[in-house]
C-alpha cells in the first residue's frame, strides 16, 4: 500500500487510537475534538481497507483488528524515531524551549518536588516550559516511560521498573506522627506501646492493611492494629488531627505539618524512605531530559 500523500498527523492519530482504544480519550490526548478524530478514523479505514478498531462486546472502548494489532508497535516506534529526530535540538536552552515535561508521582512525591521545582521554572525566565504532574499507574509505568508519555517517574527504589535508568534523589527516615496534645503525651513510644496504638497505613494502590512495618514487627513476634488504610498521603494529616490515630511516615513529609503534628522516633530500626527518579534509557543523553533531571536533584538538595 502506498501511503505517500497521507499526512504524518493522520498516522500519529492512528497510533494514539491504537494505544487508547477509545476515541474520546484519544481525542483528549491529541487535543482535538471527538468528531474530528472520528473523521480521521474514517479516512484511515479507507486508506487501509480495514476497520482497524471495532466496538468491544462489553460496550466499553474498542478492540483492535489483527491488522491494527500487527502495526501498533512498529507504528509507535517509527513515529517516536521521527519525533526524536525533529523535536529536540542538540543543545537544550531552557530560556527558549517550549517543551512540556510530564512527571509521574504520588501525592507525597508530587508535593515534595512540585513546591521546589515549579518556582525554579517560573521566575527563572522559562515562560515556554510547562510541567504536568501525573499520578502513577504502576501496571503501565514501564510502557509510559518507554513511549515518553512520562518523562520521569518519582518512585521508591523497589518500584523502579526493570531495565529503566534511575537516580537517587533523597533518603529519608521514618517517624511516628500523632496530633498535637495527643493523650499519650509527646515522648517517643516504646515497642510495646507502639503495637498497642491504633494506626493509619498509607497502602498505595493495594488498599490493604499490611505494610513493611508489619513485616518488621512480625520478625520480632509482634503485631499491630491498623484501623485505617488510605491510598493517599495528603489525607493522613487531616485524619491524625481529628483522631487519636497515629501513622508511620517519612520525616520530610512530616516537616510540612510541624505546626499540627508531632513527629517522634520509632522504637525499632527501619529501612529508609528512598525517592528515585526513573526514566527510559533512550533519554539518558537527551539534553532536555538531562536538564530536567538536574533540576530534580537541585530540588532535593537546595
């Protein structure tokens, strides 16, 4: 089939459609209207003589035809090679760039980095650079880094996807957090008291009631009671201030709430909280990407 005369934009739209399998979501990523993308899909079907995507039996989204499935990865890779060639000059000038950087992070990492990174970008004369902070779907993370949908992911060292480049940004100790004027007082708890307290657990995606602290306690023949499990760090200070619950959290996170919460030493040794920047190796020497990673490092040491 001869595709000469057909725009690169049309093929780029096809690649996004094959990834999203949903016209509305694909249109959102492309920044065009849903009717406009539907018209492009009709042109693509005529061009390839194939439906490419058909409605799913469940009624949610679409499924790829065999032809579309075969071309999905080669098309994405070809378009990415073109993008790599034409989009980035050999020297990155942050004062002239209009690049958009996408950073994947949970609410704790996003807040920790964001409050430092955004002021570095805005007043420093980079009006063209834009920043998107996005939540992380760990099941899709490796693919998002590979395609460049995410430039960098901010994750714990144990969550860095296999074969991805990464760099340590910070190492932090854990503390026990409780509200001011907690009835137990302000002294650091002993081990027996710690396990008798009622705890909040930040469980991430899992939503469970077991974390690494419970593994430590189990090795000592002890168990604690986790009364509340949450998926987001940001809600924990509010819960702590309104109750007599306690929570084991990174010290740097608790520094932001020093006026409302007490942060006390733990009665046992724990691993340290690590924050790593992870990215796909193909961006190792990309000038803009190198500059972004340098800013992330400065955010954590300044």
